[in-house]
C-alpha cells in the first residue's frame, strides 16, 4: 500500500510541475513519467483488489 500512496503523490506532483514549466520538451517528459507511474498504479491497485 505504501507504493500506491507514493505513486499517487508522485503523479500529482509531476503533473503540477509539468503545468508550471515553460520548456515544452521537459513538460512532455514529465507527462510521460506521470503516465508510466499511472500505469504502474493501475497494475498495483488491480492486484490489491484481487
């Protein structure tokens, strides 16, 4: 469960940073990282529900 909470916090922080940053390339990388974390979160929450 700690990993799930960590990922949720990391996604929220990364998305906020991506919105605030002016460099488009870095913002896209941050969004991609948030998406990767989201995919991992989805797998973990699916496992936890099973």
